[in-house]
């Protein structure tokens, strides 16, 4: 009987490549989110107020959808250990694209041209470094774990005053709440908690649920700023 049939998780390979015996819901949440995000992003880009806002929405949409697409592919359809090792690196690297895309959209929709360009340069340089580390030096980079994502994500807190001024209470509250949801989810993922039902819906699925909720909150913020 194969490992997946037996529902047994091989711990060393689990640590290195993700759960061999994947829970039933592994990757499904991000697939559903991707199918929802694409039409929503297209609609928001069409409705955006001006070229800068539209550019911000497009950058955010590309970052979000690429992250969801890679995650879905890795968690649902990649099965050989060699392929999973490669896709896991890409899965982690695209998170930097999501963070940078989110900050780019927030900057382009809330700041004047000069400060917005400065944010874009700094955040994409940081994202490029993070992605290269994940792709080339995965084990070393993974020692820092979610802390790198959290620190980079919260660097966007510098945009809070502009978001409040431009978007008002709703935009600000959703922006802050999204950051908190991402943080709580990342901390739970780092601790592999809660386990719930390991063969069906476990800590990894909880993490994916938190990322979707946080992305939805930030999508609301960007909508308020761009329309």
C-alpha cells in the first residue's frame, strides 16, 4: 500500500518537501480563490480611476494570481519528489511577488509620484533578493521562515497615513486587518498549528484560509483607493 493510500506522513520528507500524504483539501482553497480573483481583478482594473490606479491593480492582480496559481499547482498536481522540490521553491518565492504587488498597488493608489516610485523600487528590490534566496538557497533561507515575510509585509505600514487620508476608515481598517490576519496565519503555520484533521484539513489549510482572508481584506483596501 502506498504512502498516500495509507494516509501516513513521512516526517523527514514532510519537513523537506511538504506533506507526502496530502490532506484532501490541500490546494483546493487556493484554487477556489484563484477562480474568484481573476474576474474580480479584471473588473476592478476596468473600473479603476486613472492609469496609475489601473497599473497598481494590475500589478497586484498579477502578484496575487501568480501566487495562487503556483500554490494550487504545487499542492494539488505535482507528485514526484524531484518536481515537488522545485515547485516548493517557486511556491515560496512567489509570496514575495504577492507582498511586493500589494505594496505597489497601495503606493500607486495612495501616494504622489515621487514617494510611490521610491516604494516600488525598494519593495521590488527586496522581493527580488528574497525570491533569489528562496530559489537558490532554499534551506538557508527557510531558517528565517515566516519572519522574513512578516517583516517585509509590515514595511507597508509606512503607507498607513496615506491610506487613511486617501481611502478613509474602510480602507485603513481593511489594510490593518489584512496585515494582522497574514501575521497570525504565518505564526500558526510556523508552529504547524492547529493540526485539526491531518488527512483532511490541517494547519497548512488553515494557513491558506488566512492568506485568502487577508488578500480579500487588502483587495477591499485597493478597491477603496482605486475607484
